[in-house]
């Protein structure tokens, strides 16, 4: 028993060192993709809660991501607020939007919820495109400032990586805590057996809205981190394909598996980038990759990842020495 | 003896179908009242009205002096009415412990966000609720199975889990819908014994059951329904000899 905890502690330490020193041995391009993976992870963790734990399928997640991005961009560019204030505000604003979408969604059954969320997503996208007074329309917003800690400006991938690392780890920690908590359990109860959930005193309306709000806050924070990295955003960054892409990452990760979701986001973010070499045939390659993946892991890769990535790594090391 | 539940002229229509018509009866505190009747006579509909699954088409349901008809199910659970389901409605992907624990949150005030952020009071509260849940699981005879996913349990064990879950609400009124349906004689004995113990704790029990031996054995009073109306009411001995009840189950006497 002691040996196991010592071993897992060593694994954790190894992974921690790896993560801390990553920029030193990764090229610019790989670091760039890792940053996007982190941003996607934060965003998709929220979607995973919504789909996997509360059973509400949403094809509108890019809307919350975009609201967070635009909110953060506008607060810093037009109002001159600091990134550190804009980010939480962006999360809150996205959360409020989450309430707005959740309420009409309560009335519709699962399949129609997909359409409601698509509709919402379109409305938000159109607002970005046409409310030029606020959002600058199709021209988007430029000159979004890099975050700064005191005098230290995070203006390169290597520096931004650490910001993303902190937020991604925090998001992973928070979401793990949420799904294991009284909140997470009740969401799963509602998903499993809504009538019985009500019979044991669960206010299903409140919890369904709460799931939307939590998921949209995560997306809003992801959007803000995105905006301050790319420094230029425009409505096309938040279209329906982005929502689909988030949904695919969430589903591919397997229901209710946070390690699966993490792996899924990493794999699919890298796949999307690396398939660029195929030029026009990129989406075909990506689609094939996805199809094969779903054939071998029909319930998402989370289902084979019964162990956490850390113990899987441990097993790998053990077999090499054993 | 106080009346804990009053059913006053309750009717329920589903379109043209009269599921319940002008049903009137009272339930005394801490009694065991059984509702019997052929399939389709309206027993489960009555339970669904009491627990807020359906709205009444007419009449009122008074619990501890307050109207509960047309209230939301979760509010009714908070008021002190718990139930089990005829066809088991457990949270099938979750463990026995989690099924009971989730129900304990109703009266148990779990402090979720304190728990999430690791604040001591939240963790402590969670520990206490798990402890209480463990006791309930032991009470129904499922000690050792806390971590089993309920969909893997035997049918009888699932029924027991539902009872434990209902008890986690600390109810004053417990509605049991066919608790021994599909169980073997030994299991029926266990459930009967459980119900007796629950009564001793001061809970009022409303029972729907088809097994006449169990009904006659533990009921203090019986109400018989047929086609949505009460056809007889009284002590077990009276009901057993009642012509209308016999006819409802077995059809009219043949000459």
C-alpha cells in the first residue's frame, strides 16, 4: 500500500515537472496547440457537465464561449478594464446568458432542446454580426490586450501557456469537485429518473438551470482566455461549427468521464490542427479519424479510461520495468 | 387520534376516462391503511395525486391540515410525504449509497458549495449524511451493498433500496406501492417485518398491495377501490367477507 502511494506520488511529481517545463522542449507550434487544448478543455468541461451529468444536449455552446470572448474583449478594449476583472465578469455575463437559455429549454423535451440551443446560438451569432454599435459587426474586435501580472505581460505562447495551465488545472479540479458533490449527484439523479428525483425533494427546475449556468460560466471563461490570446475576434470564430466541434469533443470523451474528456480534447484539438496538412481534405481526414474512433470506442474514449491518466502512465512504466 | 391525511371528494379524469371519482377518506396518524382493488381501479393514480405527479380534476387533499393537492412533487416531499414506486424508479446508474444519500439531501441541507470548495462544514455535513444513509441501508438489510450500482442488484434488493431511499426523507407519511410485488415468501416476510418496524417509529403508512395475506396480516384498516370509487372500508375481517369486494376481484356469483 505504501509502495502504491509512493509510486503515484512520484508519477504526480513527474507529470508536474513535465507540465512546468513543457515550453522548454516544445516548439512554438505545439505550444500553440496545447494552449488551444487548454482553452477548449475549460470550455468543454462545462459542456460535459450539461450533457453527461444533467442529460441536456446543447448545440449552442459556442454562443457562451463567444459571449465570454466578446464581453472580455469589450470590457478591456472599450472600457479599459484590467484582464483580471474582465475575465470573471465575462464568466458572469455568460452565466446570465445561461439562465436565459435554460428557462425556455425547461419546457422542451431532449430532442427539441438541441433545436432550442441551435436557435439560441444563431441569435447570439447574429447579434455579434449585426449589432455593430456594440460588437463592431463583421470587422470584429482588434487590439485585445494580453493579460499582465504587474509588469510581466503574457505576450508569447510560452508565457500564455502558464496562464492556461493554471486555469485548466483549476477548471479540472473544480469540475471534479462539482460532479462528486451533492450538486453532481442530484444532476445525475434527474438524468436517470426525473420523476423519482422530484419524489425525493429535488427541485428539478433549479438544478437544470444550475447545470446550464455552470456550463456557460466555464465556457465564458474559456472564451475570455481565447480572446486575450488571439487578440482579434470576429463572429466567424463562434459559428455553428464551433458548437459542433465542442459537442464532438464532449461526446468523444465519453459520458461522465473527466479523464476521458481531457484526453478527447487533447486528441481532437491536435487532430484538427495536424489534419491541416491535408489542405482541403482536412475535414474528410478529421471525419474519418472520428468515425474510426467511434467504432472502436462507441461510448467515448472515457469508457476505456477507467483508471485516471496518472495510473495508466504508472501501468505503462510498470510494464517496462517488470 | 389526529388525521394526518384527508382525501376530500377527489376526482381524476384523463380525457374521458374517470380514473377516480369522488373519493373520500381519512388517514389517522400512525395507522397502517391498505388500499386494495383490481388492476386499473385507481390505486396508483391516488398515490400520484397525493405526491403531486398528477393534478386533481376535483376535490382536495389535505396533509397535516394544509392542502397539498396540485403542489409540486418536490415540495410535497419536503412536507413529509415519501413514496416507493410500483415499477422501481431507482437512479439506475448510481450506487445504493448514492440513491439513499440523494434523498437525504431533502431534509439534510447538504451545503453543496462548501463541500465543493473543501470547506470543513460542507465536508462534515456530507460525512454525517453518508453516516445516516449507511444506517438506513443497514436497516433494510442491505449492509455491505452500499457501493453496488443498483441496476446490478436483485429485484428484492432494489425494492429494499427504494424503501431506504424513501425513509431518507424522514417522512411522516410513507406511501408504499406494491412493496412485495414479485418477491418470494422469505422476502415478503422481510418487507412485512420492515413495515412493522417503520410503524413503530411513528410513521403513518399507506399501502397498496395485491398480496392478500400480507394485507390481512398487517393492516389495521382497508379501503377497497373498484373503477375509481370506494366500494368498501373497514377492518380486515369485514373486508374479507364483503360481497362487493369479492365481486370486484372474482366477478359476480354464479348460480
